[in-house]
C-alpha cells in the first residue's frame, strides 16, 4: 500500500526510563519514516504497572496514523528489540 509521506504521522509511546533519541532512531530506521515525523508520549500503562519488567519494550510502542479526507487508518506495532 502506497501512502504519501505527508499523510503519515507517528506517535511513539515510551516508558520514562527509555532514551527517547534511541527509540526514535530505532523506529525511524525500521519504518524509514523521517525522525521529524515522530511525536513522543511518555507514559506508564496502569494495566501493566508492576506486572512487566521496565525493559520489556526497550524502544516503546509505535502508533502510526495515515489519514486523508477519504479514509483514516490506524495501526499499532510493538517491538521487543
């Protein structure tokens, strides 16, 4: 599926102990999306609090938005590094 770059937005969700620059470098390399397209949310999920080790998602999770007036698509991708 071809999506024009100007239609793509990326939100990176990371734990406070994660290095944001390293996480953006990782996801930018994997997705080939420019680093300038990334927004960051630092958060701790209430559901998983104290249930998982802090390093179980070393690069956080990525939420990718592709939008247009005709349609809206959201995908979630997680990585364990």
